[in-house]
């Protein structure tokens, strides 16, 4: 593998976990040691991770509720690859490159509805299926065949209403890898919910630290003492055993009338048919590498992570609400209630997470032990080791 010019020989040499370190992480969580810090700071490791984990992984970019109209689109990014999800005139949802075939300008931004895909630079125009529709003043160019030009398409799957994309055309299908999770979330009918933007944060630490943080309730005892930690005790969280392709755990809201959750009626109706168990045990799910979802019976918070560099990523939070929520009186005020409920919790996480970067290059650190309340983090790390081990074996065979 060719590394970037800013990767030093020392970083390459120190970018692999030793067999002993791998063995320690892969043990059952009750016996395992945590990951070495190099996975958060070593640039050579990160570049392999981009190539063999992020660019070969399934990433949720959009939800079908955002793509109801012909021409509706959502944009995103997978490890530096600009993506658009768009509904074409035939009603199909497509995952296309968001890069003009002329000189590489980004075509669309954010989300919206388009009659055609028009490059803002030189106005090359594409149909909603990605084929080139027009290119001004190209009639004098030899062998320019408009009909042969189209935006590259990527593999996509719709799971529970989420549109997942994979840059690797040979990737294993997503759904068989997470079939057990599909069944557990079936009562929520998530394909019927609506997505609304909430917060986007540019983060300057390694992306894995963010996903790990939102994957366990253990840190409630420290980071969230004054908010969610009052009503969701770390020791009452429940963690599912999984096949390591996903994680799922439940936070227990022990005192629903506590000051953290006002006693007034919750502003949005619960989705019908959800078992009562989920009213006091809120599930959280991860699909690796970048999908995170916190669920309640009457709202959900979807986090997607866009990885940009070894110490740079974007956290994109979006509300999900059961159908009919937007029709509630004073909808904006009701949404503010949710923001007032979850905002302080997220702020506490964002205030703490920069500390993970400060420690990432420590040479004195020796991997500690997982707590059993970090089972989901352990599952994520086992998944990552498997993927990186496959990459390292492939690289070795090609060298």
C-alpha cells in the first residue's frame, strides 16, 4: 500500500497491533484488554482504515422520508468520497457520485429537490438518473460523446428506511450481517418515521472515540452526573450479545418523573405497537462503522459520522419522529422540548471528548481492562480488528 507523503517511516513501522495485543482484545469482554492508543493517532493505521474499513463499509446517508418527491436528494461523504442520494423520475432511489465529470466540482450540497443535477461551475447538466443531459459549448471538442458520460453509481441498500451506501462493489450485503438487529427493531416501524435536522458539529479528535462514547452508558457515572446520569444509572444498562457486526444496548430510565424529565405530557405521540418494555428501556444501536441510533417510543436521535482525517470528523445529528408528529399543534415548541432534553447531554459529551485527543499519543499508557458495561465498545473493537486483520493479510499477500 502507498501511504501519503505526510506518513513517516516510524508511523508505518508502529502502525500494526502485535499478535499479543490482538489476542487480548479478542478475548471475551470479562477477560479482554482495551485497544492500544495507536488506533486513534497513527496516520499509517488511519490510511489503511480508510481504504479497507471505511471505503468498504456500509454507511447510512439518508432516510426515505427525505426522498419522497421526484428529484429529492440528500448529500453526504464517505471517507472523502462525495455522495448524493436522489430519487429519479422512475421512482428509484439512487446513490451517485456528487462530483462533476468535467473538472471535479461538487454538484449538489445539503439536501433539497432538483429538476436536474446542474453543476454550478460550468453548468454541465445531468438527468436524475446520472446520465449527462447537456454540456455547454462542447460541440467543437473531438470525440466528445455526451451519451457515454454519466455519474458513477454506488451500491445501496434500504434498511428500516435508511439508505445505506457502500463504495465497494464487491461488498457483502448489509442485511444478512445484521438480521438479528432487524428483528429487534421491527416494532418501531422506522421506515415510516420522519427525519429532521438538528445539529452538525466539526470534531477534532479521532472518529472512533465519538462512536465509542455513544456506545455505552458507563460514562454516565462521570460525564453525565447532572443530566441523564440521574435517571439512567450505568449499572442498569443491558447489553446484547451480537455477532460483532453491530451492537445494541438499552439504557434504563429508572425515575421517569425525575427533574431531568419534566412531568408534563411528552410532546409527541408514541409509535403504536411498540412493546411496553421499550418505554423504560430505551434501545441504542450501532451499525459499523458510522451509524448510531438512540430510540424512544416517541422520538429517535440518529447520528451519522463523516470521517475526514485522523483527527477530524463531522457529527451529524438528526431527529426522527413518528408519523403525524409534524401535525401536532405548536410543532416548533414541541421540537424545542426535545432539544432542551437532549442538548445538555450532548454538550457534556462534546466538552469531554477533546480529552481523548490529548491522550492519544501517550507512550506511558498500557491497555487497561474493559468494564462489562462497555460490551458494545468491545464488540466494535472486535469488528475493527477483524476488518483490519483482513486488510493486513491482503497487503502482505500482494507485497
